[in-house]
C-alpha cells in the first residue's frame, strides 16, 4: 500500500527531453582554458573544484553498454579573484591505455564484456574465454583524499593518485596490498584529525565478508600511500555466496553504520561471466524477500532490521542521547542500477518516458537506532522516545526492527525525489544539523538543485530548463556564523549543442545564483568529485 501510494504521488512523467548528448564521448582539454563568467563569483573562493566521471563511451568501433563503464575523465575548475579556468584529462589507467593501444575494448567493465580478438582464429577465441580476465582499474566514480593525497577511485581494489593541479595520473594503488579486501567504496568518511574510514569486501572459502577499514591521517614517509591501513571489523554476509552491493556507509562520532540492502551479487554468475559471455551486471539483482539490515559498529556490533530498501548515499548520521540518528536517501525498490545502460540514456520520446517511469525514486529518510539495547530492554514496544519523531524501533527477539520518518514534505514528490545529498561536511558531519542539499530527479539524471530545511521540512529549488546540474558541493564562507553561510557549487550540463555547460555558484542561504562560468567545450554528465569536504579551497 505504501509503495502504491508513493507511485500515485509521483505520477508518470511525459515528454521527457532527450539527454543523449550528455553521455557522448568528448576530447580532453589538458591545457587550461578561460570561461565566460557572468554574475559575481565571491573573491574569497580561491582554489580548485575537481570532478570525476565517464568521458569516453567508445573505443574504436567498440561501444560500452553502461554509464558506469565510460573511461574516467578528470575535471578541474580553477577559481581565482572571481575568474575561472577549466581543464580536463583522461585518467591514464592501465585499462584506458590498453584499450587505446589496441583501439578496441580489451578490459571488461560493469556492463560491458571484452570480446575475444577478432583477428584470432575460432579455436583461439574459444580458448580466450578460459583466460583469467584483467580486472578493470577505470577509477571513474569520485575523487577522495587519503593522508593528504588525492585519488581517483571506483569500487574495485584499484585507485590512482593524481596531481590536483595538473590532473596528471601519478601512481596506481592496490588496496589488497595493504589489507585483505577485494575493493573499496568511493565514499570514505574522515574524522576531524584526518583519520579516514572505508569499507571493502573479502571473499574466502567461508563466504563473503564486509570489512571496515581505517587509514591513518598522516604519512611516515613522503612516498607512502595506504601504509598503516587496518581492518577494524569484519561482518559476514547473510548469504555466503551472494553478498549485498553497497555504495557507501554512515558514520557518527563513535559509530560506523553498514547497511546491507537486498541488491545482491551472485558471485557464481559474476566469476563465470567471461565463460558465458555476460557482464558483471548480469549477476546483480534485487531480492525483495530480504530485509535491510543495519550493522552498528563500535567496540561491539549491533544489528537492526528494516523492510527491503535501496540506498546508495547517506546524508548524515550523529548521536543524540542514547540514540543514533541516521539520514539517507532510499527507495522501497532496488531495480535501478541496470536501468542506466547507455542505450536507455540515449532514448527519446515514449521509449525514454517508459524507462524513467519504471525507475524507483529516492527520497530522504531518517532512522532512529537506540544504542542502549540489552537483554533487559522490553520487546514489542517503540524504543524511540524522541519527541516529534515518527520513526520506530521495536525489539523483536535479539534484533531491533526499524521504520523510517520521511525527511520531506509533499512538494518533493513533484521533483522526482532527491539524490546526491551533501551537507556542510566540514562543520556538521557526525553532528546535529539542519540543512542538506541534493539533486531533484524528474529525469534519468538530476534536473534541479534542492535545499532541504529539516525544521519544518521546507525546500528551496534552483532549476533552468534544458540544463542538468550535477552533485552540489557546499563551501563554507570564511566568516561563517550559521550552518548555511557559504556557497553551493555544481557543474551544470546541457545536451543542447548550441549552449554551454557551466560551473554554477549559488548562495547557499538564499539559494539565489551568484555567478556562473560557462565552459566553451563539451562536458559529459559525471558522478562525484571533491565531495565529503575535500574542496581544494584556500581563503584569501
């Protein structure tokens, strides 16, 4: 009933404009070029705004199938005294260079299988299916920092240290050389002292495990990368050979929260994919029969359950009294990832409408997890005693079953929900907060920017027809006295070849445009950049 009601509120979208041109291959711009600035960009912003995302969707005559598969392109907007320059470089990963050298797709990606060399005879092509495949190191998802260095990363065990000034690729780093994991998320969290936490999977004869990783804040030697990284906690997957997919996790001052959602990875299908000629995406599926499980990790581990849901990005989490409050963007359905095939993004007319209307929409939610649960805690009653909170937490046997509170009003439904959430991370991550920002999704990609005020659940919206803003990032002003004193930056893309993409700067308090810097070259729609507070900004 809840899901049906949500669909009625959201309604179906019609006459969606084509966005094919924002998932089109572009050339890199390695030398900085000037942009056209209109309005006024505050002069206290002095530094670089970095982004990462796919920028090449074909190699020779071969085409990638999924949005996630495109070769990583790094972007830099350098801001000084109200002026902005732009440059971009392809990440020189091994798979990018290998593909480029052979002028075809040589390394399989999430939705694309590298086919045998057509120059080989039939028998050689058959035998090549039994060869151990190369693992992709196409780090196209985000840019993050460890020990003060910048890394382009994805969700494999490979990252690349990059120079934030030149965007040059510096060094390949393999997580598995430092801790026993087979990958990591592109969304680590950082404590005020610089200690960084992340998560990664490991696979043994006993099954699949999720690992919490801790990376020290500083280097002992200038050449260090992940030296000193340790595994804090290992959590077994509910299903040994079918672990859950996860994109991020939550953190408070004293706790980490891992969310095991019902998007599953069929490891047998994935490891035999080359033999069968199928991609990793063929082994990813949604199991609505499974609950969502919250694991709260401190000195000891607790387990909390909720109904099946999908979540890729958490908004914030903090402790208040005897409760852990966790805010995230979620949906009751998980059949989303494989909808982002490039052929879907390039559809138009009724075919495009059909793809969008079948997709689950993400909305901000709050869960309240009681931290003082023990054998004496009563069962079958709501443990959430916080005033004016509609979230519930009920102990059933040895687990706590949770339901959420919506962090939005009715007006968010007409904007297609909210994703790519960001906060004033530097000052309010792991602390009580009032505002968060994100993209509204009335299309397959974000088409509005939204500011949400948790006091009254009011929202403000920025939009411009025909333009598609990417993940917003909050930059606090140097003399900030309030949470929303600062600016919001977003790279805004357009499929209209007669118009320019631009870097948008909004006043975070009023949500009014301060200025924009139009870029005279094409930019594809990307994923993440210097989020999580990692803005290279120096105040002057």
